[in-house]
């Protein structure tokens, strides 16, 4: 019943966002023509950065788990990184938990430790995106001022949430660092809870190694620079010129869209990307019909970004001898074990 409710909510959000995206498209034929006429060399360049992005994610996952086990198979890390993306397409997006459980079993590591490392990856991603967006606000936003009242509302709201988010995550990291040091407060926590927390914190042990932490931070920055270059190439495939710095804004807004719990972030990605293109970069679009062009660009960028990863992830899923149903059961079992331990 709980899973059914999640699917229904996700489907409802998909319909709602789809309505918001497509209700104002003046010319569906124009939007389709834009989508299928992307430059093949630039689309391939975007695809190459997607591949680099996946390799970097697998490498970062391995660094985070190095304190638990040295020499984890990179093949397993890369394969299960792709599996994460496949599972996360389907609500309730338990890809991190499911892939972590499989990796823990293959490498004989505590599942709680691997799950914690995956959670920490999410935190690192959020902090890195906020950092890059703050860089955009400080260094480049004056060059690409919003060209509408709606654009000004978007940038003010996003700026406010980015600052609040940066502060919250900064405090979270500070609290985590205190827990890792083993403060006297932990002694007051009941043993069963303390044991579970201890297993979970093992996934954050990379914080205690300055060398590993530097690698993790550099890899996080490299991941999101690769994603930025990926999106830049995809947009350039549809328009003759587009500023690289402006892509930082597209990345920040599309991350918000993908966070909406629709299958694979569909709808949210297109909505926020189209919103940014029309309200901030209309000078790079057709003056005749920028809305239709923006939707065509966002649809094409989404398909190139998601379809190859989905296909590769399904291939890895098959090679691992897994199914989505089995992964869902492993995820539920792991969460139950963590709660009962």
C-alpha cells in the first residue's frame, strides 16, 4: 500500500509538471524539430562527459569506502553506480540503498557502512552544487541578468534557498565531525542505538583522513564540472552559442527539477531548464518562438542524458543477475535490519 501511494503521488506530480511545461508550447511541431536536429558531434561530446561523470562517481565511492576495505573492485563500483541510476528512476528512489546492499555483499563490508557512504555522496553533491551556484551568483550573474519579472523572482528565491542550504549543510558537517571524534555525548546514547550509529558512521570515516577527504572534495568538484560541461555541450548542440558560465545556472535549476519525485526526474528537468532558458537566455533563442525552442532543447538534453545511462544500467543489472523486484526487496530488508539492530 505504501509503495502504491508513492507511485500514485509520483504519477500525479509527473502529470502536473508535464501540464506546466507543455501548456504554453505554441508550436509542438517546432519543438519536435528542434529536439531531433541537435548537432551529432556536440551530442556525442555531451555523452562523453556523461561517461566521465559516471567513472568519477565510482572513483569517489571507492575513496569513501577505502577506510573500510582497501582494493574494492572498480568494476563493481562502476557497475553498481549505473544500477543506482536505474533503480532511482522508479519511486521511491531507493537506488543508493539497493546498490549499496549488493556492493556490501559482494565485497563483504557492512551494509550500513556502504549506505552511509552513499548518503554522504548525496550530501557532497548538494554542497558542491550550492558552492558552484554561489560562484555563479558572485562572479557571473551580473552578465546574465534575468530578462523578465519572473526571472528576477526565480533568481531571488534560488539565492535565498542556496544560502540557507549552505548554512544547514555546513552545520550538519560540523555535527558529523563531532560524532566522528567520539565526544562524551555518545556515551549517554543507549548501546543498541550507539552500535547502529557506529556502523553508519563507518561510512564517513574518510572525513578523518586529510588525504582521502581532499580526494573526495576534488572528485566532487570534478563530477559537477563534468556535468556542467555535459549540459553545456548538449545546449550548444541546439544553439550556436551559449555561455559556459551560464550553464552553472542551468545545472543548479535542473538539480531542483530532478529532485522532484517523478520517475527519473522527467518533467521537473524540462520545466526548470525551459524556465531558465526563456527567462535568462532568451537572446540565444529564436525571437519568433523561444518557448517552443526551449522545450525542444530541454527534451533533447534529457533524452541524451538519461537514455544511454538507463540502457547501460540495465545491462549491468542483467550481468549482476539482479532484477528490480529483487533489488527492492534487498532495499526493504536492509532498512528493516538497520532499524532493528
